[in-house]
C-alpha cells in the first residue's frame, strides 16, 4: 500500500509543467543540485525495482514517471540550461543567436565529435577512465546526443574492471564509490534511450550489464530491442545466439543427468 501511495504521489506531479517541482529542487538550483535530485529519483523509480512487486497499472505509472524524470534532467543537466529555463519560467523572451555565436556553436560540435572519436579509441584500448572523460567532454558541448550518453554510461560502468590505471587516470575518475559510479552508468544508458528510444547501442550495453549480473531474461529482452532498432545488429545477434546455445547446453546437461538417474 505504501508503495502504491508513493508512486501515485509522484505521478500526480507529472501534471505540473514545472521541471523544478518535478525534480524536487529549489527555484534556483545548481547543476549539482539537479544531478543529485535526478539520481535519487531515478534510483527510487527505476522500473526494474518494481519488477514482480507491483500491478501492471502501477508499473505503467512508474515507467511514465521514469521517462518524465529523464526528460526533465535532459532539459536541466547544465548550468546554461538551468539559466535558460529560469528565464523561460519567468516569461522572459530568449535572445536571438548572433552569426558569431552560430559559428562558435558549429566549432563546439566539431570539437565534441573529436572527443567522442577519442573516447571510442580509448574503449578499444580498454582505458575506460579516459574514455569516460572524453565522452563527458563531448556531452558538455552536446548534452543530448544519445550515442555520446550511451558510450559515456558504458565507459563508466567498466571503470571498476579497468586494469593498470596510472596516476593520471586515477585522478580523472569520479569521486563516488564504485557502486555509485556503476549506478550512474546504468542511468546514463537509460537516459540515452529516453532521449531516443531507437538507440541500438544503449540496448546492447544494457544487455551486457544484465548478462554480467546473471539476469539472462532481462539481457535477452535488451538484445531483442536492439534488433528492433537495427535488424542487422551484429552484437545483438551474436549475444542472442550465445544465450540460446547456453540454454541448449543447460537443457542437455539436465537431460543427461535425469537419464543417468533413470538407468540406475
């Protein structure tokens, strides 16, 4: 009953157009305030937490809450966005962009893509701390690019498994605990899906995470979603084949075990 009340209370806030109210922050929040509020709400209302614990009606509301939280964070995840939203909230008209600002904007987008490409190379080299740092720099420029968000989350998730990190890499790592880093990683990947539900890589990364945690059924569903985005996804097809093969091997072992018992 308490669970249902908590969900309904949060669901009622969705009728408000006020993003500050939705996230539960003050009228003058910092970027840090918004991030902390988002992480708390995302943890409380992550759909996976309600699996097997709530009715279909409650789960549907939770998914809607989770989607709204992610959308609010996407609109407020930098100080510049917070300032712009405060002006809009106060009814101020946004200033027109000058030609020079447009040129600078293009240069920043090019820089973001360069950092993204560097991050991809760091991923190949298994230097996950450096990869996460590069993707974060790309996101500082282009915060709503789902590919950047997905890879940032995947790099973060793998930081605890990184071997032989040097002093510079250790200094680049987030200050939170490894558990908090991996939680932020999963939320980042989920946020990429919220920005664009057709982000193939995000589903592949979630599938890998669930598989690593032994949640094979969840992993399988993520790979299937990746295939909906891209029917030719090599990674998703490979992972699904491996899961099916492992299921067949498990069934064969069980059958062999029972056959031996019957022969006794």
